[in-house]
């Protein structure tokens, strides 16, 4: 997949394992190759950091990996896959990180999130109060933007809507390699960040989104006893395929957005807790067909 971050994440995870095994801190590792500890952290998190082959070799020396050795060869093999991935993206002009042309319109953590989303094979999002961006109608999103930033220039609104539309289109087009599951509390259908007409348009758009064969939408009705989402809160679970050329599976990531920033959780306990939450929510959610009926019924209420 052009633009995928799978090799980059695997590369970073292996580097972290070797650093921890060697007993070195991120500060020590960074000083050894003239990088900041923050850069070492980003590298280990699977984010892009400018790194030369000479620096990588010195880093592996710092971690005590013999030359030659199987462990060292594995790291350099992953490093070559990362470089090949970037070369392929440039060759096909797919714009590794196409969203980065809109970097002036989103928070810094969104760049990392989009890198994960672009390589996920399954995306499950549960939202308590708002319709998530991947299925938002333009007018609903416009109202949310203006509520947060009343004085935002019209040109910036246009760029944010362009970003959202392209993101939605690309996800909908990934019918063979990405399953999108949208789970909503009924509160998200009733909570109104926009006027009634825009809300009606949003709910009809939500119903239309479920027509795509890789997108499902299910709602947990208000009258459900002991709603599991009230404990878990809103989150997105991203799951990834095997690294194509190696017998490596990238661990899932739970993404939680807050007004102050975002959390990216990879700990086994956190993943297990949110997987259970997905199962519990799906157990009490309406079927896709019944969800469609409820969504359109509420849309009709907003239209009258």
C-alpha cells in the first residue's frame, strides 16, 4: 500500500526493543547519533525522522548489536523497506501523507493519526455525543468549526472541508482493504451542534454512508440498560495487517481525542479493554437495518 506506515512502525518498534534491551535511555541514544531524545521517541513511535544509514549503524553499535548479526540484518532490512516505501510514494506521486498540504488546518497529533488511519485494515470508532469526522456532512462540520473558532477566515473553512471530503472519499474507496465500523450513542443523533436543517442533512448523509460495502453504522438506543459506552467514553480502535514481506503483525492502536490533545494507546491491557468495549457495544447496538430506520426517523423529526 503506497503511503503505508507499516514498515515505519515495525522499524520503530524493533529499535525500541533493542534500546530497552541494551539499557540505554532515549537521551543516551540521541546523544550518540546527534539527535534529540524527542526525535528518538518519534522514531520509535513510527513517525518520520531524518536519519542517515551511518547514524542507524552507529545507533545499533550503541545498542550492542554485533556486525554482522541476524538482529542487525533485520533492522537494516526494515530500514530499506521504509526507504523503498518513500521512494514508491514519490514515484507514484501519491503524496505520502497527502493530508500534509492541509497541515496549517489541523492539530499536530492529527498527522500521526492520519498515518495510522491510512494503513489500517479495520477502523472501529465509538462516539457518545458527536457524529465522527469520517461520516460528517459539510454543514454539520462547518457548524462545528464555527462553534470552536467564530472568527475563522472563510478560506480556512473551505480547506478544512476539502480535507474532510477527501478523507471520507479515500476511506469509502478502500472497499477491499479497510473495514470501517461506526458505533454511535443515540445521543450523537440528538445532540445538535448545528441548526435543524443541517442536522437533518447530517442524518440523511449518515444513512447514505452505510451504503458503502466497507462501512457499517450502528446505534445504541437511549433506552438500553447499562450502556457500556458511558464507562468507556469515545474512542477509535485501529487494526493493521501483517507487514507484507515479513511475518510481523503491527499491534492495534487506540486513539482518544481530547480538547487538550490526543492519546495513542498501544499497551496490551488498553487494547484488550477497548476490544471488550467494542464487543459489549455491538452486543446492545441496533442492527444496521434498524439503525437506518432510526436515523431516518430522527432526520424526519428535524425536517418538520
